[in-house]
């Protein structure tokens, strides 16, 4: 079974080396693993919460998209899109907003930090807090739940948001799921292996500390200039250096094999000057990013290429989003006025009879179909339509010969039950265990 891995990148800055080694590089590496269906998106609605400068928003979306593509993201294989190109996200966000307790949002760390800072300054507690900031976790929940992501790789600061996402999903499932899970409950993924790079001053590399080393922007020159500003101790050339205490060495290690890093360490311990060490670090990083930088420059110069890639990504993403939103609209009661009135029983179930039942019927087109109900009345299967009722029956009796564990769900999380080369019915992955039980009870 494939695992859907999804993560978002807020588009409010220009990627630096720390972003590359800590997020972009590992995400791209994970996206090519077998069994992984990766969804990466530019969280540009989230960026609006922090930034009201339209130029910067526009520029950052472009730079971050170009960075991921230049860094080797296979946009054919993964689904790479912009949040704001998916209208189903704000739609779901509203549905979720309506089931989310305000008290849950009151507890969000980011919001509480703003309130605490205001209180410390003797300001109104909510001074400068927008509804965007307050509801931030709900938008993030919509990003994740709309695509039924199983795993969400994020930094530690996002753990609480994932917990909130699960809370909100559970509440929605409970209110509207009718015994079936409408949303997958996502797991947070924190990667301890991933490098956290020190910045120029040795603190964590971060835009807010103003200590970053640019990844592509400014070219090789800017890279070299930044590296020359890395803080070192005052040991003179010839004096042995303490590699473990040096940010230079930590940076070097993040861009080299174990053996190369060992050799660099030995040179430091033998008294290599800091100047030479910086030159070696520059050359090491430069060799790796120069080819990507060329592609980055090309992409930035041709933004229409980026736009095409993102539009294709949005179309791919909406193939998943649109059917789920349809289902959710139906579930909450936002139905077409012309749709037939709902039967008193919820769709997909019948009276609990205490027994597994097969019900045969003719559909409005005159074709023969069967439904399979669990003992509690839950509909487990609706067969495809068959012209010949005998064939429908004959293949249905062979259901038990299928190796259910070997089935691979489609991107819509449905399993096709193929018998003698014909799809007999489709079954949601979530009902597989119950289907197995029902078939055993039927003696199939
Ligand atoms: N809040 C995340 C961050 O600041 C970005 C983000 C937005 C995100 N939506 C997401 C991450 C959904 C993972 C999944 O890092």
C-alpha cells in the first residue's frame, strides 16, 4: 500500500542553505522511495498571514518553486502545487472552522506567544492578532485532510498543529462520518536525522536571526562572501582546531560524505588556517549547488515554465480534492436541490438485521447489481452493473478467491475487486477488514 506523504512550505522568504539541508533535500530524497506518494505544496495562503507585501509574496512563491525544481524534485512523480490554486482548500477550511472549538484555537502556541508578548508590553492581549493568525491551524488541517495524507513531515514547532488536525478530523468524522471515516488521521513525522545547520553566528540558521547563507540567490559570490563571515575562534594558522566546536565543520559535514568530512576534520586538527578552512567549505558546497544554481537561474528567468508546472500540479491535486469535497458537501447537507430526497436511512446502509446480506436489484438502466451489507446494515459493496444476472452471480460467488491483501488502492483509496479480469465491485480501503469478515460469514 502506498503512503501519502504531504508537506507545505510557507512562501514568505528566499530559501537558504539551512532550508535546503534541513527540509528540501530530505523531502526530495523521501519522495523517490518506493511506496511513497508525495504531495508538496507552496503554502501561499499561509504566507499572507505573516506578510502583507504583495511583491514579496509574489517573489517568494517564484523563488521557492524554482528552488524545489532546481534541487531535483521530479514534478511528474510527485504532486507539486500552490495552495491558492486549489479552491477546495478554503472550502474545506470553512467546513472545518464550523466544527472547531474556539477553545482549541485559544491553546495554539503561536497565538499564545503573541498574547503573552502583548501582555508583557501592557498592550491589549489580542493587539495585532488577525483572524488569520488565530485560525492558522484550521487552514493547515484543511491542507492535510483534503488529501487524506498519512504522514506529514514537519519541524518540531508544528507538532501541535498536527495534533489539532487530528482532533478536528475526529470531530468531523464523528459528526458526519456515519460510522465511516471521511478523513484519514495523519501522523506527524519528525526527522531527527536531518541536519539543523548553524548560521553565521553559530545559532540555528534562520531568517529571523539574520544569520543565513544564501542557497542560490546572489550566485557563487554571495555564497563565498557569506562563508567568509562565519564566526570562528581566534586560533592562529598552524594551531590545532577543535572540529566539534566549530560551526564550519558542522556545515562541511552536512555537504560531504563521511570520509570527506573525516579528512577535513584531520586537516583542522593539524592546524589548517580558518581562511583555508572557509575556502574548502566554499568549494565543497559550491561544487554541489552550482549545477542546480544554473537551472534555478534559468527558471527564474522563465517564470512561465514554473507556472506551467504549477498549473499541471494543481490539476493533478484537484483530481483528488474535487471528489472528496463533493462527498463532504453531501455529508454536511450542502446538496443539490434537485437531488432525490434522502431516504430515512443514511446512504450506504440498511437496517441492521444481525446478518450479512446480499441484495440483488435492477438499476434504472435495467442492469443487474448487488449490494453486500454487514450485519449492522453498513453497505460494504455495490457491484458494477451487469447485463447478465447469471454472470453477476457467478463472479460474485468467486469473491472469496481474491487475495484481498494483495490489492492496491487507487489514488481515491478505493480497491478494485477484479475477478476473471473484470471489475466486479470497488470497495473503500477502510472497509476491507469488514468485507473480509462478511465474506467469511457468507462462507465465500
Ligand atoms: N505551517 C507550516 C510551517 O510553517 C507550513 C504548512 C502549511 C504545512 N500547511 C501545511 C506543513 C500542511 C505541513 C502540512 O512550516
